[in-house]
C-alpha cells in the first residue's frame, strides 16, 4: 500500500460508450499521485478494447479483466488490487470534478476520525442536469435511506476491515449496505460544500432496474437479516417498507408488547 496514493476503482460492464469520458474526468484530477483501475466485468461490447487502449496511452491506468460477476465483485477486485492508501469507486459512466479528490483527501489525510468524505452531486442525462438533493448524514438517517453515493473517498484499510462490498447482495443499493457496515460502529462523515460528482442517468441503469416494490422488499429483508443490531439501535427495531415510519412504528409495537 502506497501512502498518499488514491486508487480510483472503475467497474465497467458494457459502458464503452461512456468509459473514455469517465477516465478523462479522473485523469483531470488536480490530485497526484493517483492510479485508475478499470475492472472489465465480462463486457460484451468494446469496453475491454477501449480500456486497454487507455492503459497504453496513460501510465496511471491499469486494466483488470474478469468474467461477468456483478458490480460488487468488480469493486472488490479493484480494492484487492489497489496500491493506494485511499480509494474512490467511480462507475464506468459517471464523472468527477478536477478538485474533488484533492479537497476530499485534505480532510481524510489530516483527520483520522473521519472515515468517509463525499461532496455535493448532480444527476445528468441528454435531457439536462439537476441537483441531487441528498439528506444530511446521521446514523439514524442512514438506517432509513442512503445519502452517500458510491463515489466517496475512504481508506483501503477500513474497506478491508469490513470485507469490502457484500457480493451476496444483488438487489441494488449495494453502496447503502457498504456504508452501514463501514460506519455503524463509529467514524465521522464529511460532505464537502462543493459540486464534485456527476451521476449519469441512463435507460438501462441498475438503479432503475432495481427500483420496484419486489426489489425494495427483498433489499429490506436482506438489510434486516444482516444488520439487525444496527436497526435495533437506530430504529428501535427492524427497517420497515414505509422506512420513515420505522422507528415510531417499532416503538408503538414495543409499547404494546408486540415486538
């Protein structure tokens, strides 16, 4: 592990149309030293060829190729291979601003009590741009919803300590579960007062595919089974389908001896 080095982990599955723009945004970062790991997750388009071209053109880019196994496995492949002390996941169709890493690492490198640094964000597509309105962070809010997108800065050592991303979670919002296990036992979170992350909306994005009721129910059941202690502490019981009502509902059930 190289002190001060940031490893940008870019999982890519059939995102060749966007990949070059994503990598260019990472290379435009004002922070050095950095490495960019592109993990080709069994793409069937031209992603691997493009990634290898970028590797040839830029010494800071490395390509890892694996059979298709999903985004959590791809991120973990990147975490394992990363030489950096710090990590930043960046999906193969999203973008970061030049100043984001430098400003984030100024905090992360000087404040050991801080585990996660992120920024303000924007969603964009061919139809336009709009601010991503994220709720303020607290553990109780994190128990009900995720307000930290996956492209945040954290230490490799902290990621390894919790086993990286959970590869058995294939229900969407894998970053939410990762933040829960990374932060539930302590660690501060800082949101930078700057626009630094740009989330691309596409018709085939996983966020859209896993937004239905069946996925929501399965996801909540998974989270409750894996982090019952966390939800008990923060919500006085399990996370409910009506997430914002979880704590008052659990408290009422306990009052009447039904929980």
